C-alpha cells in the first residue's frame, strides 16, 4: 500500500512538473502593478533663446529647443523639491499635473526663452484661464519662471490655493524657501540629485542660483507622451491627450465616463475570486513541492542504501 502511494505521489509530481514547464502561467500568482509613478529619465527644461543667449531673441520657441523635454543631466543639482500633502490623493494629482503641464508647455512653441521678459508666459496663460493649449500669443520664460508658472497653473486647475501664490515667480536662488512654504519638501541627499532612480514625475530639480527643471518621467520626446490614466474623483482623464485640462471643459478633456456601480461591484467580485483562486493554487503548489522534496529524499536514501549494499 505504501509503495502504491509513493508511486502515485511520484506520478503526480512528474505531471505537475511537466505542466509547470508547458504552462508556467497557470501556476503563477497574478500581481497588479501600480502604474501611478512613471519611471524614466526625462526632464522639462527651459534652456536658452534661438541665439544661444539668456536675454533677447524673438518671443516663442524658434528652435523647438528653447523650452523642451530632454534627457536627465547632472547640472549638478543641489536640491530637489517634491510636493507633499497629508491628502495622498491630492499629492499624487498635483505631482502628475506638474509633470503633464510641463510637457504641454514644452510642446507649445508659442513659449520661448528670455530672462528679460520672464513673466510673459505667466501673464499670457493667465489670460486664457491657465489653459496652455489655448495659449497662442508668443511669449517667453526663463527656467525658474517656467517652473513657477507650471505650479501656479496646477494650483488653479486643482483648486490648491497655496500653489497660486507662486505667481511672484521666485528665481532659483529663492525657490527652496518659496516652495517649501506652499507645501513642497526639500531633499538634498545625493540619491535624489545624481540620477532619476529615486525621482517621481513632478519633482523639481534645482541648482540654486543657476538653473531648475521638472522631472517628467518616461516622456519619450517633446511630441510623444505616454502616461497612465489619473483618476480625479469619479472621472478618469486620459493623460495622453495633448488638450489635457484638469478643469474639465469637454473640448480639452477626454472622459472615459463616470463609474458604473454594477461594473464596479462585478470587478471587485472578480478580483476577490481571482485572489482566492491564487491562494488555492499556491497552496496546491507548495503542498506538491513538499511531497516532491520528500520523494526526492526517499529516492536519495534508496540510492545510498543500494550503494551501501554493493560495497
């Protein structure tokens, strides 16, 4: 009887091993990835005017590289500013909005670079209800006024009043103090400054007194952006749309529709069943592995016994 049981266990073990080789996904527990943070190495960067200078030039981006998305580079940066809030949903929305609006501004060639007229980007976008896609008047910003204007836009669009106070457009030398007063936290550890490994979209990099830029994650270039959807209350906004606007005007935002209660309940039930099935499969898998280990030990013992007899 014992021998028959052992043979049965051995046969089942072999079958399970073969199934695992042929159909690996059947025994694999599902995991659900969190795509809220997009990793990459891109930053939205306000550089120089079409003449390669910091002052003067024609309003608007004449070269497509006065304000644009580029690869991360080490300035070196000496402080990173990240928006933080006890309301984690709001925190996520603000960070992603900073990143997305920075890309939209970089894509709009009506916005160029000029330190002399650094406030014009803010002045012009405020006239069109802070809607970057509606900005058609050529204007300019420098690196710090570009970043501050993006944050102000986010403040207006998401109703975060403290962020709108940056309309004074602080320069790089005063950014740390100005931003930490409105909800940002300053990080000076090298892990946040020398690579993108620990950065999140919406983080602001600063070389105090010299330059600043916005980390935007995995934006492949200044004209093609791929983002996950961000849920805002009961409405999902498609962040791939170039006419992105948190305000919710139909011409600027693509909606997937409001939640359907029945579909939401069905989804939750499906996820629960999937979870239970995964637990059962894992239990079966680990039980079989235990039997397989025992069987292997039995075989090894038998081999040693035979070898010992021959000696």
